[in-house]
C-alpha cells in the first residue's frame, strides 16, 4: 500500500473514485453523484492541486487509487488554528485492511506539521459505525451532534461533530 498526496495528474482517478463513493454511500457526502459527474475534469484538477494548507491523500494498491481523504485548513484569522478532514473514502473491496486508518494517520501527521494548527475537525453521519470507530481509534472525540444535518428528499441524517486536539 502506498499513500501519497494527489496532484493534478491524478484527477481522472480521483474523479472516478469520488463517483464510486457517491454511488456507494451517498448519505455520507454533501454533494450528489449527478453534480459530481457533471463537473469538468479541469475543476477536479484545480480542486486536488495541493497547496500549503490543503491536500488530498490517495491510497494506491498496485497503481490503482483505492482510498482518499482531504485536509483543508481554515483561512480566516480567528480560526486559522483549525483544519478539517473531508471526503474520506475507501473502496468496498479494500475495506477491513487498515487503509482508512493509514490515510487518517497520515493526514494527521502531515497536518500536524503546519505551524499554528491546533485541531482537526470532521463530521460523520451517526449511522456509520465503522467510520465513527475509525475516527475514534485515531484520537478524534465527539463534541456535538447536529440533528437533521443533511437531507435528501424526505430522508434526514444526523452528524457527529468530532475533533482531534494536536497539542
């Protein structure tokens, strides 16, 4: 298993895995398959272009992208001490092998090198026990629950808000 920061050359593979995630677990993400599928590949390239305070990690098995997770640091002055974990996904056929934990652990390691970063936050739907357990095993703690955080049609999902303190 190789984990590295994705870049513009990974746009097609990233887009393909993102679409798979939206078909597999649509309730876990803010966007929809239809919206993501319609995005031009140039937008994807721009989105995954690594920056000092923003990166997407990819997990590769035999040169195939099988998992990914994104980190974005807040930019506004009073919250620049915070960062966010977004869009975590591991392909179903690769689950149970520790890939998710490797991705989150590497995200934490890389993000913790950023000067002044004190915490990493995330949101996870409450009816995804495996994701909640993964984040807890990496040191994240629940600090709140947002009821009806997301809605599709008449279906609502609650989200746990979690934080990892870096100091």
